[in-house]
């Protein structure tokens, strides 16, 4: 593999990451517990709990394995994109930062907490803010492309199955057209550099005004905004010159989604209900698409309900659907949280964030 282009970088700084308060963690714990108890109640608690208690531990171990592989794929993706802009990152600390960022996103709304952790990690290593924004942008684009491919795969499966006759294909067409329009609009906007700089400049000024009211400190500097925009477009230019690493990132994004899909499949197998892989793909794609609009940490309650409802709509018994959903979420949602905050503490202790 050809050595990536080197670009001039200078150190940046961010505020140190902080663990969420105990009160916030307790609130989210109770929220998740309440959602789980609610869906269990409607499914029939005795039968659902019996399925969970008797779950096949070999399949549970496979769920854990594929969720771990999910974070490995995310780490490889980020490392490949970082190499595009000339930064080689040690894989183990990057893996820790990746899991820590995911744990933070499961605790706070909107994904900003995870972005802060990832940003702190890269800025500590000397990456500029604009370059980091480009790295995140490239990863977001390849993730959306991977999700679109998986969504189209799910639609194809539905169209080829008996369930296809009950689908509102006009609604599906509208969703696809809307997604294409949004993507086209984003590309068109990014291609107009002067508009991007005006937008970022206005955003920076607004943020500075808000910070000044709270702290009496003015943080806005036009030269920093322009430098950040320059770094952003320089990184995008390097990405266009290195399609191999972009393809690696796309492949990793697809693997990450595939790991979630296979983990859900093993959740059904763990509770003793063999579901075809194609059906599980449809359940996963529909549920993930619906849950992305939920403005709650980790889609607590939303993803559980959506997975269960979608599963039962495809003919899976309700107790089975709920028990598999709870088992899948127990591993995919809760398992990374303690590891993530342990990794965040370790990174902060070593001065890496």
C-alpha cells in the first residue's frame, strides 16, 4: 500500500472528557429497564423470561463475538481514513477510543458526546479540526452507502417474498427518492466552497456569542475558520486520490452493519427459534431505519419496540420476538457501556484524550 500523503498539522486541544454523572446514568438505566419490562409485559412475561433463562449460551457467545468484531471493523475503518490524511494511529488506543465514543453515545442524546471523545483523541495526536471533520465526513458517507446497500437488499428480499404484496411500494419509493435528494443536496452544497465557509463562519460566530454570554470569553477568529475549511477540503482532495482506503472504510462499514445483523440472527437462534437470514435482515434494516429518527440515547425503548413489532409482523411469535430483542439489546447496548467508560478512563489517565 502506498504511503499516504503527508500534510502539515498542528496540535489542537479540547476540554477533557468527563464521565456522566451518577444521576444521569441511573435515569438511563431506569429508562432502559422500564422499556424492557414494558415489552416483556405485553409479550407475556412468564414465557418471555423462560426463553431468556434457557437461552443457548453458545449462541450468546456468538452474539458477543460479532459485537466485538463490530468495533474492530469500526477501528479499522477509522484507521484507514486517518491514513488518508497522513496520520497513522496505534490500533489498540484507537479501539479504546472507538468503544468509549460508542458508550458515550449510548448515554447522551445526538452523538455529540462520542464525537467529543473521538475529536479529543485525534486532536491530541496533532490533527487539525477541519481535517478531523473531513475524516468524520468520509466515514459518515461510507456508512450511509453501506446502509443504503443493506436497505436495498432488504427491499429486494421483501419484493421476492410473499410479504411483498402487502408493502406500500409508493411509500418505499418516496423514502428512496427523499434519501437520494438529501444526498444530492449535501454533495451540491459541499461543492460550493464559499457557501460552506459562510455557513461555518456563521456557526462559529453564533457559538462564540453564546460562549461569550456564559464565560465572557470570545473564541471566534476568522483565520481559524478559514484554516479549518482549508483543512477540510484538503483532506477531501486526499480522499479522492486514495480510493483504495475509502473502499476499505466502506467494506468495514458494511461489515459493522453485517455484524449487527448476524448478532440479531444468533439472538433468535439462542432462544430456540430458527429464522431465515433474509427475514432477520429485513427486521434489522426496517428497525434501524425507524430507530434513527429517535432523539434518545441508544434509541432506548424505540429499537426494542420496533424490533419486536417488525418481528411479529413477519409471523414470529411475540414471546420469541421480545426475548430475542432483549437478548440482542442486552449485548449490543449494555455490554459496551462499562468497557467504554473503562477505556475512556484509561485514555484520559494516559493523556491520550
